[in-house]
C-alpha cells in the first residue's frame, strides 16, 4: 500500500527530561521497633542543625528550581501532606518546612520508558494562520517508571503542501489540580447498572439522589442503605461499588499560564492507579466539545472512561457503561448518525464492532463489523481511533496482529448513513513497521489512536514500537479507491 502512504521525517522521541515533582513516601513497611520509615526520616530531619538546614535547602534550590515552574510551592504542598508526622509541640521554620517537603518529594520522568499511541484533533485556536494552514493538538501516551501511563499533549501546524511542524513543548510539566465535582444521576445509574451488583439496592440509592449531586449527598443515600443492611445483605458491597464509580468522576484544571504541552493528565483515582491508557480524542460536532475514550488500569482490571473538554485546560472525567463499552479500544464517531451517538468497539478483544447510544454514556450490545481473516491480522483486530468522514464513507483505520506479534495498520470504509455496513476493506496492510521502526519498548509495532483529515490527505501520527511517535500522510482518494477495489475483488471471489 506504499502508493497511499508517505512517511515524513518528523519524529517525536521519548524525552526523559520531562519530569513531575511528586510526593515521595519512603515505604510503608515497619521498622524493627514498630515505627514507619516516614517517622524515622522525619525524626532525622528535625534533628538537623539549623545551619545544615539552610545549606542543604540551598543546594536543593540550586539543582531543581529551573526544572519546575514553582518548586517552593511544590515543597510546601508536600510538607503539608506529611505534616501530621511532626510532633504537636514542635515549631518549624519556613526553611525546615521546605526541607521536609524536599525529602518527601521526588522527580518522576513521565516519558522515561515510552512515548506512543497518539491521537490528533484540530486545535480550538486557529488564529494567526495563513490560508490553508491548520493548527492541531496531539495527545500522547507516556510511560515512566513502573509502567505507569499518563496523557501528554503537543501542538503543531500543518500546511497545504504537507508542511508539518511540531511546537517545542517547553521546560515544565504540571498535573493540574482536582476540583470539587458533581455527578450526573443518569450517568451514575448507568455505570452502576453495568456492575455485578444487587440491582434492588442500587435502585434504592439512585432514588435518593438529585439529578445532579455531590459526594455528601451520595454519602447520605449510602447511610440510608446501611440502616437497612439486615434486610439488604449486599448493602456494603453496593456502597463500595458506588463510591468507586463516584471516585472515577472528577475534574482537572490547569493554571492559565501553562501551555498545552505543559499539561499532563495524571492518574488520580483507584481505578487509574496503574495508568491512563490510549486516549482517543475526537471533536464531537453536535455537542461542540472534545471527547476521548481511554482505559483506566488499576493493576488487575480495566475500566472504560471518558474525557470531555472544551479548551484543553479544564477536563471532566467520568465512567462509560454498557456491554459495548467493556474492554479496550472504544472510539467515538465525530457526530451522531440517525440521531444517535455511534462508536467503534472491541468489546470482545478480538473483532471490530460498532455500537450506538442515546446519551453517550450507556452503550448497548455491539454489532460485529470485521473478524480476523488475513495473515497480518489473525491474532486480533482493533481500531486506530475515531472514523474520518469522507464523501465516500467513514474511513476507519484499523490495526491487526500477525505472526511474531507484529502490528500492522489497515482500513475499512463504512456507509455514511448506515455505518454498520462495511463497503470497503483493505486486503493488504496500509502500514507495517519499517526496519528503523521495529526496535523499542514493545518491538515490531505501529499503532495509532487517531488521524486528522486535511484536504485530500490524512495526517496519521503513529507510535513506532512504543519508542517514538512518527507521522505519515495518507492519500484519501487513493485509499478510498483501493478500499472499493479490494471489496469488489473479495465479493467476486466469494
């Protein structure tokens, strides 16, 4: 399929210098005399002479101030989080407080292990550009120590003749701050209904919630449920699941002085404790908002989640629900079709499927679009992000897994008005790993979470063996022609 695809020489490698300053607690194991390590460390810091405090803090400031936008604020915040370990009768100077904060802080390199699985959307700010140019936003999955995934961003511009420039990201990154949030009762009920749960107890809780509610109102409803625990033996489990779902809904806001590339969506909840994986961003025209599906991973199980934002500075995160929303790899269509939201699904982890929803939260049974049939996809199939609308139909970029767990990209063409109908499918891969793309954190993989149409081209960002992000252009008319020709050949040989 080389006639359809042109690789560029633009490469985004993983950059280990992009570091967050995080709280560091030195172990939770007990020492021989029964004290935690945190208490022992605190005691040793408090015993330091005053002149050493000033000297050590000076060295910390010299080495780390330029690496963070507000190092004093970070140290003070981390001191406050550990201050309960300071004896009540001890008064600390501002310098010693900062030094305590420094000992309970460490740098985490968000990209140290891998940078991959990009998606791309049109930037909400298109000001100051020449005719034919488009500014875009690139989302990236970054992996650091412990295989912990987060979501990063870059911006760039795309020109009419295929010019491609990625903006410099800047020296700092931040994780934003969580805001007090509210919950939507209908969405909460849908998420709760998708659990293996006593539905009578769940209905009892839902009936006591307002259409929009907060944590305190949920706790009041759960307290009412607890009163009836003698006749509702599953009350405690229902309450645990309700709190877990509520914890999965939150909002993050970044300071206005931060640039897009300085913002990192960092795991915040128990469901995300081991990472935020494979965000697939798309601009949803009907609602005027950007949305992304992603996989939350807690080390044992996965949870399908949704990100919503209008400006990429404030983000709302909430659970998704329903059979089609299970497992990895869901991707939303950029608009409703026939009055319903539509999404690609891989609920069974093997086939490409499609599902619809009336509210965008509950996704019912999925309908299979494509099953593995060719040598380069026999292990499993999946999508590579949201469909791209063309006059000929919806282009769906896919991935398939072949021998030696090698990933390749393919494509489908779906009917515009009836997207559950496949009208074209590539016989051969659209893109396979080139020789210089085969080595990395996960070898022999090309993978994308979304492409962007720009005239008669698709700009396709893709991860190369999880070691870097690369870019290719796909000729849309040639791809559509090949999709239809291959479909005709397949029908004639059937």
